[in-house]
C-alpha cells in the first residue's frame, strides 16, 4: 500500500509541476558525467534551472517540448581556451584586435555555452574586455587574464617582462571574481622562467590556476622542470599534443620511441591539467595518436579559437571532440572533457552538469554516421565514421540555437 501511494504521489507531482515547465526535453540519451548518468532520460527546465531529470516526464502543460529522440543530451559545452577579445585595433592581435572572434557567432551553433578567453586581456586591458565583450555577449564569457598587462597584443608587448606584474594581475582578478578564472602565459620567446613564475605567483595570491602556452626557445625549456618544479596541482598545460618546427618546444611524446615521456605521467599524477588547445598550429596526430594509444587522454578539450584556427584544421569544438572519439576515446570521456572536468578546472562547479537546481545550460547533439575526413596542420588525414553535430543549445533555460526546429512550438527569438 505504501509503495502504491508513493507511485501515485510521484505521478501526481510530475503532473502538477509539468504545468510550470518552460521546456521539456523528451526522448534523448542523457550523458551527465558528474551524476554518472548515461542512458535514456528526459530533462525539464523551469526559470532557467533544471527542474527534473527522469525516465519519463509528462510534457503536458510545458511551454515548449523538444523532441530529442535519437540524440545525445548533455550539459552545455565549456571551452576553456578561446580568443574572443575581438576589436578594431589593427596592431592588437588577440587583445581588442581583428584576429579574435565575437563569441556568440561561434559558440551556440556547436553546443558551447561557456567560453574562456585565454589571455587576450591583460590586467591593464581587462576593463575594456569586460565592457565590450563580457557585458555584451549572450555566451557566458570568462577570462584567464594575461600576466602581461597589455594582454596578447603580439610582438614586443608579449616579451616585456617589466609588464608582467603578479600583484597587479592578482589584484584585478580578486576585484573581478565573477569573470576571471585564472591567469595565462603565452608566446614568450626566450630561456627565462620569469613569465611562468610571475603567473604562478599571481595564482598563489588569488588562489586561481594558471594556463601555460610554453612559447619557445632554442634549445627548448625542459617540460619536466615546468611540470615538476614550477607548476602546481591544478595548473593547466595547453597545446598538449603539439609538435612545433625548429625544436623550439619540447613535445610530450618522444619522437624516436613514440612513447609518452615518463615525467609526463608523473606530472599527471601530480595534478597538472593537460588541455588540448588545438589552435592553428598546436595539434599533431603524430603526438596525439601514440599518446591516446598509451592511454594518455586530455584532461580538457578546447579549441584555441581565433580566425586562423577556425579556418584551418581545427574548425570548432565538435570537430575536435569527433577527432578524439575517432582516436579511441570513449564517448562519455569525450563529453566529460568538454563539460564537467573543465568546470572543475576553472572552479565553476555550478556549471557542467544537469543536476536538479543547476543552471540549465544544455547541448543536444547528434552523432552522424558516414565517411568523414579529419586532418591536422601537416595534412595528415584520418578517416572517421562518426561526427558530432549540434541540434540545439539551451543557455540559462533559453533556446539560443535550434538547427532543425526540433522544439514545439518554435518561438523565434530576436
């Protein structure tokens, strides 16, 4: 009798609350790594939050119903390495310059609801980034501010160690806790550890992680020293699978033996985060294939999005996820590396999952089957049989992208 009462009460409750749902996503296969969900599940959204996750949610009374049959439902993707400080200054590269991209045009259509600008803004230029990009974007935009005060302007600006002020960077981060998630080192050419050490100092002062784009030098600075002597657990090494010409940066896979170097495994045990950061020149199959065969998977998947990378072999977040799926990374692991893990890495645990009460950021993807070609910057091409495509993106409980009109009724947003 008690069991019957509970069943009836549950059905009554679902029917009651269905009247208040703004969106019900029906018939999809939910992958929510935080909550260990990987199976058929409906999701209901109300007031911008996840209201219910259950096998069969009654859509009666919901304002909109999404038909996700045959599709994968997951938290909105989080790209922790992009360049979205777009501007009009001709000599500013990725800091208020033309090579960066306006986020809303390149996020929602691939399921990304949160993007982190990785070092475009420095502690001097952050106010302009916040005013022009963070405040005006529908995408959730966060920042890893550059240890260089001028940000990623290119050229001599990024080599100026006098402009690498740990205390000023930390002060700006502490004054903007909702927007700044860490610090970035990038493009420094030379034998000095100064940029890394000052960024880590800023990280210690503000209790935030550091992302390292290791720049270059001849001979290259040793990765073992970077990982084991300079970085802390939780700090991020981006461009993990790159092999640059000219012996300017040490790769993680030994080119002669084809094996992941022992200290790289040690760094992973230490807690170093290994980020893809694909970019225009920062991914090589010759590094990625042997690394993945050995079980060295990325901690986080990210794009290094800018005008050069998006029109090269990188394309977008879903293209990269498809490549890693094709190299043998399990589907749930690929989703985790683009959702819950990056949320943890940038200390935004309110994102990257679809727990009841969580922010309703949702990506709905299909996994197309066919013959696809995935290539890297060298022209090395791999055949693939599966490729992700975004059907719908929901950000904060609002549908912001719908590829094929899978919601009823369709409401065209301005």
